[in-house]
């Protein structure tokens, strides 16, 4: 009887152990990573991961820019969404200014998603490479938000990847100065940490970041100086100084110079099929017919709109007088 009892005890122990192992095995099975997608925890590990992910941000540079459509550089367009049409018909509002739909905000979420999922302690990457790609993401976020500021003035600022359940999706707009300070912080980080190597001038480099920083600071400085109703006039010179310092850093590098010295050279600058070796270029989008990527010159000039008289008068004669 003693032997039978002991055997039963061993059998029960074995069954209990088997059940525990089965439970643990089931737990492991349920916790496995998906095979058809990559999680952020498993992806952002090395420099090539950050490069591959950030490549998509460049799409915003590839699209032909239409910023001048709303300025006095371009004549009236047949497009009903031009600034001219808005001002002279229904007025400007959030419903016709645009750049506020889900697809547009998705651009910001992609940038924040990368920044939120970078954990240096879990990565195999040199600090200089890590900061380079963080700088690229922050460059695009700064560019993204300043475009928003120019259209809407005050907008809600998000520095995290939002989900559809986040209550902050419904928060009110942050003051212009708060958003602009964040933009400048992003662009200053980018201008400090993006690598200076020009390469083929089709990838972001330190000098392109400095150029955007200068452009944003100059725009913000003049906006604050002349929009006295904003109450921000006193801070205008701070942005002028930042713009000057960024430009001086570019010119002081000795890497860039104006192309040519004649009107013919100036005209040729805008017709060159290859710009990689041109020392006036900081960053450009290369359109290549063999890759199925063409420009939009035929649409911009001639079909929908043309250049304005005010643009012509912005060019001066040799003696400084208006072009005639």
C-alpha cells in the first residue's frame, strides 16, 4: 500500500507540473509578436531603422510647392481655392483654408510616433547617428507646425503620437508664441545635430536645417514687428537675430557661393537638369523622368496662373531702381 500511495503521489505531481508547463506555454503563445507586422518595440533598434522610417518624411519635400499661390508673386488663378477667391467671395475660414483633415494630421503623427519610440538604452546606435535622425524628425515637425501657424495663427501643439481615444484631440489651440517657441526649439536642435555632409544635396544636411531656421525666424520677426495687435512686437528682434546668426553660419562655412555673375547665368540656374555640383544649392528635389518623377512647371506657369507685376518689380536695375 505504501508503494501504491507513493506512485500515486508521483503521478499527481507530474500532472500538476505538466499543467503548469502547459499554462506557461499557452501564455507564451498568446504573448508572441505578430508575424505580419513589426512593433515599435522590435523595430527602432539601429540607424538603418531610423533612416528607413524617416524616408517617408521626405515626401513633403517631393510634392511641388504652391506657397506662392496665395502671395502677390502670382496672378489670379482659375482655382477657386486661391487666396484671391477666398478674400473676394466667402472670406477665409477653417473650412476653405485647408490642411486640417485626418490625412494632414497623420503626417504629424508619423513624426511623433518615431520620436516617442526612440529609447537609446534599448538601441545599438552611436549617439551622433541617433541625434542626426532625431534632428531630421524634428526638422519636419518644425516645418509642419510653422506652416500651420502661417495659416491658422494659433493651433493645438502635440509632441506625442495621438490615438483616437486621447482627450487632448479636443483641446483648444495653444497660443501662437507657445507653438512658435516649440518650432524654434525643433529647428535649432535639427540645425545643431543633423550632419553637415552635403552628399548629393538631396538629403537633409545641417545647412538646409539652418536655412529653414533662418526663414522661419525672419518670417516670425517681420510678422511680430508689423502685427502690433498681437502684442508680440517687443520680441521681434530676438527672431531677427536668430535669422542673422543662422545665415552667417551658412555663409561662414565657405561651402556655398552664388552661381554665375550675369543675367544669363541667373536664367540658367533655373533650367539646370543637374544641381548636385552647384555651390548655390543647399537642398533640392531631383526630378528624374527615368524614375517617373517630373516637375510641375507647365502647370504653375501658363495653364492656371502667371507671374505678377509685383514680382517683376522686386527685381532691381544695377543702380538700385525698379526694373523697367
